[in-house]
């Protein structure tokens, strides 16, 4: 029996000890009418060899692509050591570290992770992870509302990832919280701060924003603070190697200014793209807000002999203690991915992470220049951008991307549906995994496809 | 020693760095970072050795028996991991077109269909990323359903006092108030209290069955009728699905919406705290409200559903497709087990629990519900031992660690004093269970003869008992070098 070790002799001896005649008898408290018949849609079991073959066939069918899609999930090199160590049974098959003495490995690792994240974001404290970047943003919005005495409004720029905005909406809409959308400047791609925002609890500040555009985070942070609201940074951790840390945003960062909360998607730190997960959301904040923070937190303390050790702490914020009054319902988080991310940050170090960020960025600039030199391709915005860029096409984005796909290239994300005002627009990203030859290959095909379509436009009905 | 203690200025894991650098000269100076982040500067061997050593300070299923009640710590088959991590699966960007992921999406669709079958629900969405996330989705669907009918006075969620803390917390996140109802002496829901609690304000009832007390709610048909007659919906917390997998289906018990913890029942790893996966299943009337994305099959072409397909959906739970890689592991597990294997899960989990319960009873331990069958788990109460020796459930748990067993769940559910909630799972052998019984007997004897020995445990782990009060008072949540 797969994964069940019992011999026939075990079963009869165990039933004897229980005093039952059959296994079925152990279910005698269940009303017979409720018993399930045979399952219909579960096929017969297969040996590992056969399942392996099936999965290998499916993996081959999906294949490898030359991808220039980013939009919050980035293809970075993942050192071989990371997942070999992460999938060691002692990390992989351990539970949440509630029994601290038997979980010092996981607990110390989380403490190191929290330390690295506070250093990356320039904030005081970090939690042990949330589900993903979008759900972390939703939790930050809730946290801002809890921290603000009067307002239940939060300002969310349209330059925040459209799906993140939907996740936030799903999460907070039943709690009487109002999300106010802020427009962006059609030329620069920057968020426009409204003249008369009314009272609000928090302002979300994406850096870089969904378009890759660098926002004026200093002005936005000061503005939010001037209005008595929290500044919520939404950041890509890779970029923090070279872009200013949220804790240093604004003109008063040395007087307790700076962003109050920083959240984002942890995937770039060593998690494979894997069709969507598992990744992790990170959350850091200033010390003053630590008791409003959702999720697990590890602290360092001492044992009976005075020796340092690690344990989960501030649990009075959490659902297992506080139940309906908890800061969040989150229990299981994304621990194993944090295990990978901690090793990633240690392996890359400050130099390595900065190099990943700068090489990715330089590649994006190089590709954007090559593409923008092609007739029919222009940059959508004039402002400086980081590691991702919006390009406008004078042709149907979906069709162009499909033609690129025929060449093995995933040329970017079509964002025309989310931002119809941009016309045919694609969001393009380059990471350090792409060579100069990859960029040339992409540009050559883009040029060929656009010129061919210009000379011989496809018949509308042929699509 | 922390990883930071290994750090030396200028040391790098050079093989991991891109060969060339890139220019940042086009960026405005005021947006660039002034001080580099103080991440560790270490070699690759430093990292490998440090984290391998840390791993060795953990208990885990792969190294110890882990009878943690309510958590279903069964063996996580290795093939589930290696096949979910095939390189093409890992390389796929979530925003790639569906055409480039038919292998992945086929697997997801088939898992979705299998989950429907084993739970008896009309639809399944795998968007939620853990049990609590599934609870949120489920309660949000209940609310969307009532609201869509204009039935907006239903703002109260009923939750038994034995429920997991996530249940009331999830209800509150959906804007509901929580009404707790008591449990009777036999560990079942107090029907009279339930009758008194329901009314036009009732949105629903959240329930696990078997309950967190390790016993089956025999009156589930009455419970179902009381809640439905009052116009409420019935929510099933699938944390205990391992007890009934292949035996009883939540859909057949009359539940309208459920979540499953695939990191329990479908044996995906707990990973030291996650990631999990918390798919939700719904009855017919909640189908329009399911969270997106879910996987659709259009004549053999698989694609992710969008807002256009489910305009009444409660919305999205994550930026992408939930914890896709966890779902892949669950899919491989389901294929390895197959139909017969599914039917066996609850059978052998229940056999192991009842065997362990019988042996501990025989050894003189008090059961919380001695008249009842164990489901896949059961509760021992150490109240008498505490009263006579001063040794608490916590002390007992810590001493078990010295004997090489992970402790059972302690102090949950809170209504049984000095409780140990014990869940052996189906993947453990009789010899392992017997070894655990021996350790329990030994510790009981120690408690009776030298209680201080037990109260000082553990002795053989990397640290002794930790000062939790100090941890919370003198917060040290990030390392700061002392100059
Ligand atoms: C009974 C019960 N309900 C809900 C949950 C929450 O599930 P998760 O931790 O996956 O969010 C748990 C998990 O421990 C549980 O035991």
C-alpha cells in the first residue's frame, strides 16, 4: 500500500488491542447513510515510475521559452545550492516552529531573514512572511487603517499592479474600507497626487511602479505624512540593492520619517517562477507599528542556562491566541520559500544583489533602445525607469506577441486591456539571465514582424 | 553563530554573481541608494555549511515521529517534490499564455476534478494559499451569496468554542461578528445552544467534522437542518479531512462550502511553517462566487478563468495562480495514491489513532472522551497528573523531545485542560507507535517519582527551555551588532 507500512499481521494485532473486529467498525459513529461509495473521478494509483514518466511528458510539452515578461515575477538565476538545502527533509518536512527547542534551525533562519529584510528596507522590524506580494499589500492596507485613529480610506495609485489592486479590493471590501484610485500622468507615468484628497489612513507608494517608472518617493512620503497618513512602500527587493531604502524616503527620514510600512513580492529572491508560486510576501515596518503587524515574528531570547536561542514572539497579535480580535487570520505562511530567500540573500550579498539589479536594468535599457529604434515602437513614458519598461506598438499587441511566440520568444505582457488609454502597449523586462544575443534575437524578430505586418496587413477575418 | 558572524568585508560567493556589471548612470541620484544594504558577505561554502547545520537543529517528519494533532504530519513523498520541480515547470512565468502551459494546466484541472470527487462538492477553486486563506474565501462567498439575494441582515457567523482560531479571525475579516457556541460533555456541538443561536442574523456556521476534539459530530444531519432552516450556510473547515478521506464527503453531509488543507491531507510539506494550499469547494448555489483563477477545460484546451468568466466572483486571492507548485505536489500525491489509496487514508489514519488511544488508556492515561471512538486523532488530558505532581502538559511535551519524539499539540483545543492532541497519521508503523507509548509511560513514571526532572526538560536539544516572557518584553527581532 503506497506510504502505509502495515502488514496484515499488524492490522489484526492492532484491531485486537482496540477490541474491534474490522477497520470498518472504527467508523461506527458515522451515520451509515453518509458513507461514500467508490470515488468516480480519481484514477487508479500509479507507481512512481509511471507518474514520473507522465510528468516528464507534460513538462516537455510546456518546454522552455525566451521570456521577457516581468510584471512582478522575475526570472533570476537561482544558485544550485539553495533548493538542495531548502529541500533537505529537516527544513522541508518540519512544522511551524511552535516547539521552539526542537525548531532552532528554522527559528534562527527566520531571525536572520528578518534581519536581512530590515537592512534591505531600512525599517526596524520584519515579520516571518505573508502569502505573496499582493496579499501582503492588502495586509498593509488593513494595518494602516488599524493604525489610523479616524480614517478608513487608503489611496492606491493606478500605477500599482492591476491584479494587486484587485486582491486588495477582495480582501478589504467587507470591512468598510474605501480604496481611492489615484491617476497617473500620461506623459511621465508618475502618480499624480490629488489637490484635495480628504482624510486618509495610508498612501501606497510603488517603487518602481507597475510601468517600471520610478516614482518621486520622497515627495510622496512627505505628502502622506503631512496629511497625517502612513506611507506604505510597495517595492521589489532586488531593486533595493541600488534604489533608496523605504526607511530613507522623504526629507525627514532621519527624524523618524521614511516609509512606515514596506511590503512586496519576495519571489525575485530565489523562488522559481513555477507558474505562480509558491512565493512569499514580505512586510517590514517601523518599531512603533510592530503590534499592528500581521503574521509570525521570531525573537531572540535566552534559555534556562542563559544561552541565546530563538522563539516565536508577540503571539498575542495572532489568531491562535486572540481569535476574532487578531490582527489577521493568517496562520500557515510561506516558510520554505523564506528558507530559500535567506540563503539567496546570503549568497548574493550586497555586491551580488547590486550586480543582479544593475545588469538587469542595463539589459532593459539596451533592449528598450533597440526596440524603440524600430518603426512602430515607442516608449510610453518619458521618465526614468528601472528594469522594466512600457512600449507602445502601432499594431495589435496580442498579434505581435503571438508572432514572437512562434519564434520561441515571450515578448512581454500585453497591458492594453488594463490600460486602454495607452493603446497597444506591452510591458517588457530583462533580467541578468539574458545575453546580448538574446536581446538581438528579440529585436530582429520584432523588426521583421512589424515590417511584414506593415507591408502585408493580415486580413481581419483570418484571425 | 549567525550568518552575520561569518561575514567579512569584500568576501563573495563569486560564482553566483553575473560576470559583467551594468550601468545605473541613467537613474536620478536622489532615488539611488546611499548606503549598501548590510547583507552578509560570505563564501558559497559558508552558506552551505551554515544552513545545513541549522537544518540539523530541527525536528522533522523525515527524522522523527511527529504526532502533532490537527496538523496531519504524514510522510511527504519525495517524488512529489522532484516531479513538481522539473525544470520546465519551474521556468514557466505565470503570465505566460495558456498555450505554453498545457502540461501544467492539465495537471491542475485534473487535481481540481479529483478534489471535487473526494469532497462531493460541485466546484473547486485552488486560488487560496493556505487553510486560513481558504476560510476567508469561503466566508466571503457566503457573504456574496447572501448579499446577491438582498439578504443583507445576515451579519453573524456562528463558531463552536472548540474551533481553530483562524475560523473566528476569518469571519471578522469578512465583516462578520462572531457568535461562539459551547460543546457538550461528549465533545459534540450543543444542539440546544445552536438552536438558540440561529436566526435571521445568521450568515452561517463554521464547523470541522470530526471536530478539533477528535470525535465525529454524530448529529451532523440535525446541525445541517438547524442552520439551513434558519437561512444560514454551512462551512466545513477541512483541516481534519484526513479523518474521512474516502469515507465520508463534506458535500454529502450538507456542507455548502469547504476548504481543504492540501499541506495536511494531500501530504504537501509544511516547510517549517508553509507554504500550504487551501482550495475551496462549493455547492451548486455558490458556483458563481468562486475566487479566480480556476482552470477551465474547453474541448481539451485548458485555460485559466478570468473575471469575464465569473463576473460575480469574490475576486482574486493572489497576484498569480495561488501556490501552484504546492498544487503540483498534491497532484503527484493523488496520482501515486489513486482511488484505492484515497479510500485507505482515513482507514489507516483511524486505525493508528484508535490503536494509540487504546494503548495509552491501558497504560493509565486519561482520555478526554473515553466513551468515544477516536477519529484520526484524540485527546489525552493530564489534568490529574498536573494536580498530583505539578507536571503540566507543556512539561510533558518538552520531555518527549528528549526521547526523540516531536510533542503532540498542547493547549489546543483550549476547552480541555492540560491536553495533548495526538494525531499519528496513516504513514507510521506499529513499531513507531509502540515506541511512542513506551516514552509516554516512562515520562509518566518520571513525573510521579521525580517531577522536577520533567519540569526542567528538554536537556538534549540545542537549547533548553526558552524565556518567552523576555522574548516579548525585550524585543530582539533583528540582529544589531554591538559596535
Ligand atoms: C482546525 C484547523 N483549522 C484551520 C487551520 C488553518 O490552516 P492554515 O494554517 O493552513 O491557514 C488549522 C491549521 O493549523 C487547523 O488545524
